[in-house]
């Protein structure tokens, strides 16, 4: 089975390496073009490109997925199956070209949390479980028939970063399971439709405005937003102390008195946010132009 792999970040690279390790025939990798990064603006390769180079797999980095040259290269490879993980939207002529179709690994229990940021949104919405899904691509994004799903628990203090790493590992194993099914059944691979039992929860792309903390929300809602957006892109708040990114917080159960009436205030050498119904203690933060640090270190540095 000749596989063409599409992906860019670490989440995809982990699956690519396992697919190759398990003996599947990956005949090509499509990833994003190298981009300038860092202070020197040197070109940086994607994690998937780095993995493909280690595995000696041919690499394609098209700037235009619809270009005639790229389509010619794809046709020349005689692909049986496309595998997409954390890659931009593919044109129909690409995902429909392989003989067995193209499959995708998505970091949610579809149909919920379709979209660009399923990991963050699941935590922000206060979910206690999520998971990974494999499915065959069709025209509407994230709507194809499912091959496999695997649930994953969201722990009490789970962050977007820790959940990403858990789903990355579970997802790579699920991808192997799905590939073995397709290898065995081909065009007769058993699938099941996405079931719509209630109003769908979506996972739209996260903007800077979305990351802003709204103190009119409850402590639980703000705490979940902080967890979901940590470590990247991070929730932030405007305050009398300047703009602060918040990476970790703790819900405060005992009553406090905010005598300053500021959004962020200090009491007993601790830093708090006043929310709609209670308070959050800030545990870790990053002031503008400075490094990420504990709230204790930040307070010790205040004049």
C-alpha cells in the first residue's frame, strides 16, 4: 500500500515516524514550505520535514497545492492512500486522487469539535473527556465517515499542552490501527457515520481577541480558558500592572476583599483576578517583554 503523507507540526511527525516504524510504505511527504524564524530570521523546517529527512522519504513543499507541477508529481507516485494530520485544507483533486481515498486524524471525538483548535476548545468548554478520530475525507471539512475513535480523559488540571501530548501519542496508535484495517479491507474498509445527537460544539480558529480574559465570566470559565490556552497562545488580561499572559491559575473558595477594585489585585503576597462570582489566584504569568515566571517571582520583582 503506497501512502502519501500530509502534515506539518510535531503532532503529525509523531504519527509519521510510527507509520514508517510499523513498516508501511510512505512514498512521499507533503509539508509546509520552510519559514523564517527566530531573531536571525533563518529558514526553519517543519517537524514533519525533519522526520521525513531522517526516514529518507521524498519531501514536497508546494506553495500552491493546485499547481500543475505538484499534481503531476502526485500522479507520478501512483498513490493508494493519502494520510492527513494537522495540515491545511486539501483541494478535492488531491484528496480524491488516491485509489483508496484519503484519511485524516482529528484530535476530538467527532462530530464534536470540528475545526482548527479542538484540543484547546475541549478544555475551555470544561469537558472531562475528549479523544481522537480517524475518518475518510469528503468535501465538507471534518464530516467524513469514521474508521476508529479512542476516548481520552481530561484531567482536572489538564492544559492544552499536556492534552496535546497525550492525544498525539494515542492518535499515532489509532492511525496504525486504522491503516491495518484499510490494508486488510481496502475499499471495503468498515466505517460508521458521524452521529448528530445534540447541538454540535465547534472548534474555530483561536484569535488574539478570543484569548482575552473577560472578568465578567465566572472563575471556573476563566480558569478553563487559562488551562486550554496554556502554553500557547496563552490567555491574557489588561490590568493596572500592564498586559499579562496567564499560564496557570487556581480557583479560590474562600472570600476575599478587593479593596482596590482593580481587575488584578494583591493580597497577602498573592496575585488574584476578581471574577463574576469569586476569585482566581494567578500561579504563573508573563509580563510584556519579560520571561514566563511564577506569580511569586513576579511579585518579588515589583517595586
